[in-house]
C-alpha cells in the first residue's frame, strides 16, 4: 500500500447508538423545512464555478508537454514529494501534520495560517518553506507600529525626482515567491489594503502601475485570532488554518533528551535565529509550478463529493449554533485543494475521504475543527458502508477494556481484531 501524502484525521466526539450526532434532534426537524432546491442550486453553483476553472486549467495544461500524463506516468514526481515531506519534517517533534499541510498549501498555491501559543515552532515551520522553491524568500515580524516600507520596500528617490510615487520592491514581499509573516494580525490599516491585494490577487499597486507578484504561498503565524473586524478579511484570505499545540508529554521527552543536532526544533526554540537553511531547493523542476493546473484539469470531482460540500455548508450556516459563514470562494478553493491532494496521491478522482482535509479549511473558530471532523466522519461512514465497522470497533474496545480490568484472557479477541483490521486495510487500499 502506498503512503498517503496527506494526514488522515482521527474521529473526535461521539454518536448516539442510531448513528446520529449528539444534540441534533431539534436541528434535524428544522432542517426538514428547507427546500431541496436550495441545496441543488448551491451544488450547481459550485459545479459551474469548478467547471469554468477546469476548462481554463485544461487549456493551459494542454500547452505543456506533460498535460495528458498522470502522476503515475511521471514516476519521479511522487518520490520527490515524499522526499520533500521527509526533509521538511526532519528534526521536528509532532509536527507531521503541519508539515504536510504546508507542502499541500505550496503545491496548491494557497496560503496557510498557523495559530498557537508562543514557543511551538510556528516560525520554524514557516521558514522551512524556503527549502521548497528556487526563488526569493521574504520574512518579516509585524508589530502594531510596522510601516509599509517594511513589507513593500522604500520609496524610490529617483522616481520622486520625476514626480512618480514608486517603491523599490526588490528583496521585499512584492518580489518574493514564498514568504513568512510572523504576528500577521498585528498588521495595521496602513499596510492592510496592499497586503490583502498581494495575498488574494497576487498584484501590487506600485504608484500608477499594478504589478504582478510571483508569490506562490504565504505562511502566516499568530499567537491569537484577529480581534477587530477589519482583520477578518485578512483571516479569510488564508484557505488553510492549523492550530499548533504544544508537544505531548511523550514528545516532550524526545524534544528535551535528543541531541540538538538531531532535533533542529529544540535549537530553534533555544536559540532563535540560529537556524539557517542553505541546502539546495527541493522543488526546482518547472513541472511543480504546473501541478495545480494539471490537477484542476485532469482530476474528477464526483457529484457526491460536491453534495457533501453543499450539505456541510448548509449545516455550518443554518444548523450550527453559532452559525459559521462559508463563502463561495472558500468552497471553490476547497475543491481545487482536494483535486491537488488527490493528484499528488496518484489519483484522477477525488474521494470522500479527501474531504477530511476540510477540517483545516472550513473552520473559522478553533472549536469548529472537531465539529467538522465528526460531521464528515458520520456522513462518509453512512454513505460508504463503514457504519458496521465503527460499531464493531466500539464493541472490541469494550471487550479489550474488560480484559484489562479482569485479567481474564479472551482467546477470540485478537483474531477478531485482526479480521477487522484486514477489512479496513482493504477499504483504505482504494484511498492511499
């Protein structure tokens, strides 16, 4: 079985015995009042937007020599991907998920935000993105007193002599391919508008000229969520959001006991700024730049996956308390993200299991992550024949606990666990 390129999420929360999530009785009665035409219209809207993007990507991909090839037709691509994952997570403790999401964001040409308490290696994760591409890397720590010159470059004195208002952007964010901005929600109104335009449209207004920005991915980091409404637009520009927690007690022992040379995470925390990355970029082939276009053009998104997205948005906006707004832009970008994830796993078709990545996309508040995961697991299990294995796992877990308490052997337990494991492995074989 091949390794899955992106992390599978573990279930959280609980269900009632009939398979429904807790506290949904009244909400299900309210949901029944909604017309199915609303859901169909949303589904058609998403499909139409994705279809237009797919047509544009197909026209672009057909101009490339490898547009008609799948990832399995270019066997060097997947080993490069796995090598990049291994190199990026080398020496980091319990940061496997964050590294894989970072790489996925870069390949999908989206932006990712790491939120968590100080001292959790968020900055180290952001700086490691510089290893991916051959291109300019920009890094800056923002404060509430940061000025536009820190991000966009100083004013050109020569241009001012000719009554032109232009900035020298070389070496600054408008000229960067990848960027890391720490404490990004400290951005003030003086730089917010230009920053939003760069992140969303990859454009920079330099005087009277609107210049294209080669930015592929921006990594943002913050210790807290935005506190003002004017920063909500900036928060919305990050398609991927990840809560970075402290390492577990077991991971802490590894972090503290291993030699610093083997755990760069410990060195970065003990001596900030001492970590430098001078190795050659890992992703230097031009084919990586076109990977997103290939995925959009060649990876099929089944109607049941689109329906799953439409149902999830309806649930988050109309049935969840408090409701969470999910824009059309988020959904369209989420579909592209799932296509890239499937393409890098060697598939030309998005599966329902790929939708588990949405726990890092459609969550506006930290508490939404577990809720989205539970909702997706329940609906994927109900539609994919996994309800019975779920109940069997609960039964086997109860029997295992009984054996641990009573110390009485259960001769059939190990055989039943192995049989269920074989069933699940066969099921996952179609995913990985």
